[in-house]
């Protein structure tokens, strides 16, 4: 089955990377994957969804009954009000113009950067890391706001930023080009007092879109102006030799699995 093949491939990848210390510094009581490696949990796992909250089940579709689930959360802030707060947070430059919106326990978590504390986040926005400094007409083009029916206090949306490189940014001189990043999933979490406890940004949904070579968040802007640091995370996606090897071994593993049946 695909799950078996995927598990074998992941285990093989772990064996191919003996120097990759996924378990370094992690408490041994934390959960492990099928290959025995420990898993880092940044947040508590979301609760399971009861069958009674499935509005429609058809093939791979398991459509949640969002209104019922949101009502059952008993969160002190209504879903519509959560979405309004998320929009206010964005309008305030994601809290840069009003740090009081951020909870003391606030954290920034991106695909590669973070978690950053509240002060680290404020310092980053106030320094040279704000793309709006080099792209003053930058607009986020946000849409699709929704309250998460599984995680109380969570709001999700999609962003497709565009802007003109008209001011110096990160040591690069402006050239008037217009940037368009890929669509990115964004989200924030509010506590019961209405403060933002976490923001998640830059999770690219379709890396074939835009003109930043599939990079989202700050990484896309740095690559666009030619100032991306020489690290793989800052570069356009390129398959590793291990991944390419697994792609070639995948059909063989599938045939071996079928033969064993």
C-alpha cells in the first residue's frame, strides 16, 4: 500500500542521512515516528473530530460541520469577531503599529524561521526585515478568511502579495520591477482576551505561481532582489540527491511490495 511504501521510503531516507540529527536535544519522552526518530511538537495536537461533526462523507471527502463545531468550542470570541480581529491585526502591519495586540507569550512561526518571541518579532519588523521598506506600494491581497473549526481561536486566510521594487532593500538598489509571490497560507491564534498568541506566515501553496521562484515570505523578497543568503532554505526548491534516489527507488519498492503479495 502507499502508506507502507511511504514509510519504507522515509526510513530509507533516514538511513541515507546518518549525519542528520533529528533527535538532537529532544526529550526522550517525546513521540517517535515509524523509524524510531523523535518528533518535535511545537504545539499540542488538535483534538480528534467526532463522526457526529462530519456533515458529508463521500470518497475522500469528509466535510466538517463548521457551524456546529465552532459553536461547540464555546470560545469567548465569536467566529466573525475573530475574523474582524485578524483583519485589524493585518491592518496594523501585523502588530508592528500596535504591539499591544500581541500577547506576552506571542510567537512567530514560519516554515523555516522561528519560533520568535514577541520582542524578537517586533525588532524584526522595525529593522531592515520589513519588505514594505523596499516595496512601499506592497499590498497583501488577502482573501478566504475563516475561523478554524478544530483549533479554537485560530483564523486562516490566503495572501498573494504584489509590489514594486522602488526603494533600496537589504543593500539592493531598486530597479522598478514588480514582485508577485506565490499564494501563501497565513494564520494567527487569539487567546480568550483577544490578544494574538501566534502568527504563521509564508507557507507556499503553489510554488509554480508568481515570480519569486516559488519562495514565500521574506525569503521570496530576498531572492527577488538578489540578496538571498547562501543557504538552501533561501533558494528555490531543488531536489536533493537523496530525494531523487528515492524517486527512482519508489517504483522498485512498489514492485517488490506487490511481489510479496
